[in-house]
C-alpha cells in the first residue's frame, strides 16, 4: 500500500523540465511587468492606468467589465478612469446598447499614448527579435495552447 501512495504522490509532482519551464515563465512575466511599469512611468502613468488604457484601446467597456478584466474593485476603476479622463486619455460615453450605462473609451490621444507605450516595451521586443520567424510562431502556438 505504501508504494501505491508513494507512486501516486510522485505522479502529481512536476518533472524537472516542467519545473524549469514554470520558473522561466515566471522570470519572463516578472521582467515583462518590470518593463511595462517603466514604460508606463515614462508616459506618466501607473501600471494600472496603462493596463486600463490598453484595454480601452480594444473596445469601450463599462466600469464593471473593466474591474473584472483588471481583477479589482469597480471603485478602483472609477478612480483610474477619473485620472485618465482628467488627462484627456479616456472619456465616458453612453453605452449604445443601454443608454443608462456609461462606458469608458480611449480618446484619440489615449490611443496614441497606448501605442507609444507598447512600442517602448524593450523586454518583449528585443529577445523576440533574436528568434527566427519559425521560432516565434512555435512560441506563439505553444503559449496559445497553454491558454486554451
């Protein structure tokens, strides 16, 4: 019986290669966040403001959906939107589907700042440039597979 328990416990332990991959993913994420925070600061934004602005460049969203996507309280999102709105990067608009609801949307200037921020991210761009197109495609496909 003890050997069955031992075997079952071992089957739940990641192998050394998986552990190394997990560690490398963690390092990539940490470096990306560090670079993202620095790029945001160069545009006089906090990381949260930059992430919210990037989301709004994809589509206008109501506060609740923004809070869900950013994994924070709606009251925090309201404060972030207020600060971005004061800078002319975001505006509140009536939701076309429900005029009682307001959505936040990136302004033209907000989209310009978000684009500039993305272009200034060094960490993501520099290492990827060292990979061949085939390697980048394989990496993209592996990451997509992990997220499915």
